C-alpha cells in the first residue's frame, strides 16, 4: 500500500508550522488529513489571534505618528486603530505595505548624498567664490555722486566723483578735461542765484558735502580766483594796521612780519576790528556798529567801541557758517556802499531771515574781514592747501621754460619743395615764396601771410586774455570775480573807437582802463599805449612787453583774466 505524503493546511507539501507563520489565517482541514500527535499539536487559532493583535498595534502607532508631505507642508493624519473583522478583511490589511516616515527618508537621503559624490577638486575657485565672481557676488552699490559744474559762458559739464573728493581734485579733473593750463588758481564757486550770494570753495572741502547743503536752484561754477592765497604772499596788503589788534598779553609788541604766524597759531589771539553796517532783520535799513572778529565769532559792541565783555554781543559764530559775497548790487538791499558780504549758516538753504548782511566802507576793509574769517575758521589747513602746489612747482625740472605766446615774429619762412624742409634766410626769397603761397580772396585781392596787416588784426583773438566786444561793466565784474589782485588784466574792443582796444587792469584793488590806439608809420600799422613812445606790431607783443616791464602802467601785467569753456 502506497503511503501519501502529509499535506499542510495551505495545500503544499512543506511542514505546516512553516506555512502557518506565513499564512496565519485559519483554513479548514481536509478530511483525509490524519490527526497530528499530541506533542506536536499547535493551537492555530490562538496563534492567529496573537498575530492579529500585534499587527493592529503596529498600524495604530504608525498611523498616529506618520507625517505626510502634501504640497511642501507636513500634516499629521490621525487614523483610528484597526479593529478585528472578518478573516478576509484582516488578510487584505496585512497584505498592504507599511508607511515610512517621509521626514526620516529625507534626512537619510541628505545625509547620504554628499558622501556618495566623488571628491573632485574645483578647477576655478575664484569663479565660484562670492567675492571673486561677478555673478555670485552681491550687487555693490556705487558711492559715486553726480555733480554738474557750469562755466562762464553758460555751458555745463557733468562729472561723477566719489564722496571723498575735494574741491581741488575736482578742479584738476575739469582742467584735464578742458585742456587748459593748471596754474593752481582754478576754483569751484558755490553760487546761489535766488539769494544773490557766492563764495569760492576751499581746496580741502568735500564737494559732495557742500552739494548736500545747497538748494535745488544753486549750482557750482568753474572759475579762476587769483586772490585765493594771495594774502600769504602780500599779507600787509590784506590786513591794514589800523584794523588788526592783539590781545593784552602781547602789548602790541608783535611785529607785522609775524602777522600770518599769529593768525595761523591757535594759541595767539589776534582780532579784526572796525565799523560795519549791519542790515536789520526784516527791514531794508542798515545800522552802523563797531565789530570785533575773533576765533570764537563775530561780535558787535553795544556801547561805542568798548571791548568790555558786558558790552559785546555775538552776531555769528564761525564754526557752522560760511562767508559769501553779495552779487545782487546795493540797490536791491538798499546798502550804503557797494562792498557787501554776508555770513550764512551752513544749515540755511534759502531762508533770507537767517542771513547776516554786512557792508564795509571800502574794498580793502571788506577783503580784510572776509580773509580773516577764513583764517580764523580753517587756520593751518589753508596754509597746507597753499603749500602743496608750491612744493609741486619746486619739484619740476629747472629746464622747463614757460610757454610763450605765439606772434607773427615768431614765425619763419619754410621751403617744403624738397624731401626735407629748410628755413629761408634770404628776405627776398621769403617774400617771393609768400607771394606764391598767397591765396586769392574775394575781389581778386592777394593775402600775404608774412605781411604785418595779415595777423596783427586777428592773432590776439586766440589769446585767453582777449574778450572781444564786452562792456566796461562786464569787464569790472570779471576782474572782481577773479580776485582783484595786482596785475590782473584783460583786453577788449573799444566801444568808442572801433579801431582801438582797451586794457583793463587791477591795481591796489582798483580797476583802471587804458586805451590802446593804432598808429601808422611807413605804411605799417602799430599799436601803442603811450602815444607812440613805444610801438608794437600786434597786441601779443604789447602784452608780452608789459608783462616784463611796467612802463607807463601802475604795475606789470601778471594774471590774465581767463574764461574757459567746459
């Protein structure tokens, strides 16, 4: 009789204990399966119940703590615990996969990701670093500021400068851009057209800071000012003896030769004294008071010329104020004289009530008050600004000669017919060459480039000191604006005589005019200042002569009054 193998409850030939752990659901035993022995008998129903209860506890715990990522946000889903049901429902739940926490997966993935990449060195570290890469580095805001500067002819130039750029540096930049000669006399002028005020910026002042205190209608002008540091060269012309006083400790024993040293030395206590007319606030009337200018401020005496502290009243301080020249004229403010100036607080932009309007008796006293104001406010800084260009000038080569003007006598006849040019020494040959090179003008006339009449009437128009057909008042204004120093001059066309010219010259802060007349001798036209005693073929020769010799003039011609076009 053939013996059949024992069949497990699940229907396979493997041992029943092994399959019951895999498939714990109760299955009806076939009728032909022989009963097991008592020792090997397993309570299948108890085993299934234990497994169901353990699975229910696992599902309930994981359902309460599982975090599901939905649209980038973590949500906690509460799932009620599984209840035992029919065997088919339990089998369905047991066959589903278990949920794994998403946060734990992401953390494990991030933790394993860097370690899984190979360690390859970066061949371009400067491109990947934020400091060296133009793409990865943060956007750096520029500290430059836009400044617009105007010239005498009304043209403007826009320059972009850093915040720490001084007025002297801006002037050098404009000199370079305008291709003009830098003689350390160029300045930036703070101009207020509504208030009628203007002043020259000091070389050490920061242009951006000054622009921040200006109103919208104010502007910068690019102009020459020869008197900016003239008081260092001729201090006695700027500080009259009757206006300078010393403290009681000195007893007046300080000589005039040490005048500037006492102004620059903070330990000494000089002062400027004299009468000034002060405009009353809100009115057009002026009141004459005795003033004292010291390092601490500008004071006026309430009792005559008394210096006693109980009689002194502070009119304005120096630290937070600037001194300006009034350019609107005496009629607008009903001033007693033409020599007006003003003390303006730095915080005031367009309020006329805060201005201290003053008027001096003459130009010399006004210059003394304004120069002393600058010295008391800035002190040794002014001398340092004056000394820097002087050191640069001393470092230049001694062989560098000054540039001379070009006149017709500086020209020579040249022959370029051969391979190389040669100078024509023979006057007859030079004249014939000039006739051959002459150009035919309208009407068939010939133009001779070597004839005195050819260049003498037009060559001076290329010079910086010639200003054409301007009025006497405009010439006065230009001289005043550029410093009123001795030797400041310009030439212009005469308004009364079309063939004559006028020399406008400043001497001792007074403006004088000299007429230049043409005279003809042997068919040639000359120009003279002294009724024919000294004659010149052109105006350039005349200016060059009086730059070296005073002649009939009160002083030599030193500083040309220049107007540059930006």
